[in-house]
C-alpha cells in the first residue's frame, strides 16, 4: 500500500489520527508562525492548551515570557500577544516562552500520543515536506481553524504540504484532501487575503503580523517537533 496524506481541520480532529499517523499542526495566523519564529531565533517554547495549564507551568520555569491570546485578547498578566512580528524584535530569548492561543496551541497539544507531532507554517512548509516524505506511512496535516471555519491561510499551508507529499509518492486519503490541494495548487503567497483572520488583523491594527508572514515565505529550513511539551527545532538540508 502506498503512503497516504490527509488534510483536516480543528484541534478535536487530531484524535482521529492518533493511531498510526504523524500529525502536522498548522495555525498560520498566528500560533505556529509565532512558535516557529521564536524557536528559530533561540527561544525555548512551551505551548499550552489552556490558561489553567499555563499558570502552573509558569511557576516552574525561570522568569518565563508569557505570550498569547484567548478570543483575541491578551490574558491578564501576559507579557505580549501572539505576534510573530513582535517576538522577533525582542532580545530576551534566554527566557523560556509559554505560548497560549485560542486554537493553535490546543491543536499542538492534541498531537501528543501520535506517531510524530510537527509544527508548520508558511515559513517552513518546504522543509517539512522534505523531512516527512518517506519517514511516516500516514500523515495528517491539520489546520487549527477559527470560529468553526477552516481559514484560508491554513487551507493554503495544509494544501502546499499535502501537495508536496503527493508529489513525493503519497496518495490523498480523502476526496476533501484532493479538493483542498487542487484549490490551492499554484496559488500566490497572498492568496489567503480574503480570510476572516486577515480581516481581524486589519480591524485590530495588527497588520504588521500579516506583513511579516508575507515577507517570510519558505525561509526557515528546519522542521519543528513537539516533544516533552516543548517545540524543538531540527535543521533540514535543502
């Protein structure tokens, strides 16, 4: 049997793929972009699924940097919101970073117990393809989604990774996977600008994050693994 790849959405969907699948978690706007950008710059990053999990973890780590949002609002006591553009400007990367977001970090945590949990965004989608191809027989590429929708930016990143794996010999496991790949095949990097996530960034004057995402496409040659509650970077050769 040939290896397979499936595209899906929402944190709860990960439960369907724990048995025998590697899972790639994607939240382009903004959790996985923030995580990849932070770890690539030198931070230790600990994504948490809830505020209840973040608080005791913060008590255990030395002077942690608390990063995140819930429902679009930065939780009380946090140092900064979930912003890739802002995190790369900071110089205190000796502090361990706790990341909490509405959907993305929940999805990351749902990869625990599967064959392998990976973190991807538009910055490292090609490196993710190269690392995964031939390493796992079944791969699920899952977008975090937002407010019950499979947002366009996540669709595009999921589709690009799935398409790369299909070109490497994988077969799409579902008709939906085929449709998503076909929709986004050959799309320009800004093809997701119709997304409600982009509208949110405009309304809240956070377009610097959109500009950062569009200016950093496929520029990180590494794969990011969720292991022991921490995101770890593994360089990948071109």
